[in-house]
C-alpha cells in the first residue's frame, strides 16, 4: 500500500487504486499510452476486452480503447474494477480527453465514454464509481477548476444520472434547459473532430436544436444500439419520456449532453452518491492526488539535473 501511495505522489500521470466495495477495488489509470510499458498496457486492454465479451457476448466492439490503439490509450482515462478475491476484471469506464478550442484558447472536454459491467454485478450500486469517481479525482487534480464533460447515449438511466449529478447540463427535459454559447461551440467541435471517440460514423447527422445525433450507430458502436424497451430506465419517468419523445430508436439516435463538474457538483456527488463506507478511501485518494500537485513541482525544482517540460538543465563542464 505504501508503494501505491508513493507512486501516486510522485508520478506525472494518475495510477491509483482504492477499495470501493467489500470485494471490489478500482484502479484509475490516466493516459496509459503515454507512460505505461507496452506489456502492461496490453494487459489492461485484455482486461477491458474480457469485460466486453461478458457484457456483449458474441458481438464485436471495434472502437475506442477496445481496439488497443496507441492514440486512444494516449487520450484515455480508465477506471477498471476488479474482484479482490479472484482478481478478475468485472467492470470498466473509459473516459477520453478531447482537445477543443473555446473562446480562442485550447481547452479539453472529458468524454464520459464507454461503460461496461459484468451482468453478475449490475444493480450492485457501483454506478457512482464508474460515472463520478474518476471525474472527481480529475477535478481535484486540476486544483478544483471546472471541468467540461460530454456524454453520448440513448439510455434514459444514464441521461438522468448525468442531469442530476453535474452542473449546467444541456439538454435536459423541462423548461429550464438552457443551451449556452459554450455548449453550442463545444458540440460543433466534438461532432467535427471527435466522432471516433464515441463510435459515431461520418454519415451520422446532428440536430443542433436538440443536441441529438441521428443514425449514430455506424462507426464501431453498432452492437450497442438498443430499443427503447430494452434501454435501462431512470427512476424518474421524466427522463424516460424525454428519450422516448426525442430519439428514434429504430434509426439509432443518441443524445449529446454537455455539462460541467464544478465545486457544487463535486459537493453533491460526495454527499449524495458516495456510500458512507467508501468515503474514507475516497477522501484519502483525493488527499494524495492533491498532495501530488504540491509535491511534484518541489521535486522537479530540486532535481536541477533533469529536464522538465521546455526547461533543460545547464550543461556542466569537467575541470581539468
């Protein structure tokens, strides 16, 4: 455990582990394609494919991190859940960092990405880990700066979860839905530059008024297409009706939601969604991540003989 904590304190990219349930541990890995050895990255991809085969038996999913693409792994933030007894991978969430331009400046949007759970573990109360925990860790890692998030889905339960968890969400059902200039600009950039991240083909359309992607299942995510009857429902029927009215399930439509994780959303998540038994482990992880942002600059400053970004150590000469 001390080794894990020291690694979390001193590395440039996240690689943290924590217990999230009685027999379930989570490993959060940031951009493994940029730093992880090839063999280790291959093992992680193998774990993801193992979960995918159990979740969608007999089908092939050929997009995102499941392809094992170096580019995808360089932009991915993975949360992999393991059974602590058998060490078997049982669920994962693959976030993707998308580069965008907002207000003339470079920015990032984190796509909530592909989530898969072993059918034997569904309804075990792990959605808070797969959808919110990693985003919370990233938020703390960014020194509590608001984080733009995107979500592409046709599942009412997920649309409702995103709508109730994060801030400034669009679209949402009801008269309070507000599409800001930022929402529209980011949606256009995502659809223009990053369709491959969520498996949407070039032939898919985009309705800017409703933020609905039409004919969305033609770019590698074909086997995830669902009927309205099969798609998991939310406990609040307003989200179910929203999807039923807005989406053509026979054609294969998706909603593109954009939202932000800010301090208010983070507080709601910690107080409402994180189980009390898991709170100590979560807070300890957040503390380590916070300390990382304080400790690393000091280590870099003291290691004057090693390069850091654009800074290079001064050349030294031997005296004769």
